[in-house]
C-alpha cells in the first residue's frame, strides 16, 4: 500500500462514477437483481397458466437505461442464471424445464426485448449535440420491447398448446395488456427522470 500523501485513492463510489465499464457491470448486476425481484411479485390468473409479474418493467428499463448490448447482456445473464437452477423466475421457479414450459417463451425473449428497446432509444445518441430520443421515440421503443416479449411468449404457447390464434391471444396477451401499458408508462417516467439526472450533472 502506498504511503505517498500525493497518491489519490479512488473509492468504490468514485470508481463507478469515473469508469464506464464499472457502471455497466453494476447496471447489469442491478437489473438481474431487479428482474429477479420483479419475478417474485407474481399474481396467478385463473384463466391462464401465465402469471402476471413485474419482470417486463425491468426488461424494458434495462434496454432503455443500459443500452442495447448491456441491456441484452443483463437479461441474458438473468435467463441463464435461472436455467442453471437459481430460483429467479416467477414464484421461485428455475431450470430448463421451466424455460420449456408455457412461460418460457416470454423469458427467452427478454434479451431480444431489451436489445430492441436500447437500439431504438440509443440509436445515434452518441453524435455530438444529440439530446437523445424524444418522448414519442422513447414510448415507441418501450412498447416495441413489450411486443417482442409477447411474440416470444405467444410463439411458444402456440407450439405447446396447439391452440388457434384466438385462444393463444386470450391466454398469453389479452390478460396482460392493461398491466403492460402501465409498465410502459412507469418506464417512461423513470427514463425521463434518469435523463433529468444526467442533465443536472449526474453520471452519464
């Protein structure tokens, strides 16, 4: 350990503020934990085998706040953690059999959904003078992320149940539309607050 009084020691908080890689890693870990917490806020619905959870909120926020690659990486880490046996899926479930079940298509789509959100929101945002996407573009990006989750979930439901499009939508989309609209609006507010924090001098 250096005893030179002129050597500046960087603490963990300063490291996260100054090192983009450290911020990215911290963000990935944070969204894995947040999505896990959201999975445990699960409400079983009597007319479908798919429970209502808070996971989609954190999926779209991961893409919006971390960007396409880091957002997708955080969701890939989450899915792989559950596949490996950690009880991170809804109602504490885990393992490959759960991923192959009726909710698996939604879960498998999480990395793609986060990527799409991040791609829409961060496209061209590194150009000089670019203030980032407007609220409409943000709303579209967040909504597309939810749509990607639905596509993954409905596709696997169709394969597993062999049902018609009407019954599949009634089981895998319609019960969740109102809640997911609310999640998109909450995410929109969070993204606005994050942008305001950056504009006022917070970490970029």
